[in-house]
C-alpha cells in the first residue's frame, strides 16, 4: 500500500511541477520561479526513494529492533511534504504582499479603507485573500477564500503547534472532504500535503492573474 501511495505521490508532484513550468513564464509575480525548484528537488527524491522501495521488500534486522525500510521511506516523504507545503505557502505569502500591498493598489486601498486605524498594522495572506473575496473587489470567490483559510490554518498548525490545530479544520479540496479535529494531531494519507500544495499554487496563480488585470484597469483610468 505504501508503495502505491509513493507512486501516486510521484505522479502528483510531476503534475504540480509541470503546472509551474507552464505557468511561470506568464506569472506576473515571479513566485512560481521560486516554487518550481522545490518540486524539482522533491521529484528527484521521490524517484530515488521509489527505486529503494522496490528493492527493499523485507525487514532489515538490527541488533534488537526490526527496521522496515519502506516505512522509513514513508516517514521521509511525510517530512518532505511538510517542508514543501510550508515553504510554498511562505513563498506565496511573501509574493502576495509584494505585489498587492502597494499604495493605490486595490487590495491595499480596500484594507486601509476597511480599518483606517490599522493602516500600519502588518498584513498577512489571510487578510489579502479576505479583501480579494470582498464584494468590492471579487478577485476570488468566497469558496476560494475558505480554501485559503483552510490551507493557512494547516500551515499554522504545522509550524506553530506540532501539527495539532487549535480548532476543527474542514474543507473540500478537489472533491475530497478533509477534517482535522481540534487538539488532535493531524492525520491523513501520504499525499495530503502535496495535494494542498498543488491547490495553493493553483489558487495563487488564478488570484495573481485577476489582480494584475485589476491593477492594469486602474492604471489606464
């Protein structure tokens, strides 16, 4: 079963990498140039681990503990998926701030007008996407904003609380329902965080394209 998950994860990562290569040439922010190398390195790791998992079909006996190399490979992939997801969200958040929080740009203007007393307060990706989902801007849908909230809550749990969320997390991603219970360590199949990474990249690309069109419209008026 683990080997099957490994193969499926490799296919998934190849798909994300292909998306980045295809889109990065037209992405106005340049974020996908930073995302692509992460997928490239992960793809190499997957191929090496897949070769190992095919050849290591039996437990290796240690001094007193039986070690399952295939299970070890699974643990490595899970660690890599955490790194990949957190790194991608960080890249996208930093880039979203760079391209949207400029004076006169729609997201910045909306946030300043919504809470004038908090103009100097640090803004985060959740603030940017919440503004983007507003009736005034409509750069993303309400459903997209809920997906962003879910992904950012996952990131925060991984980074700040050892994968234990401080509230129930529920979302449908690519037609599959995910539920992580408050106060309990998040558990999912080996592909989950790569799937969330793929969704984040796609959401960001769609948002950046609409944001660019909105800015151009403002500049030409």
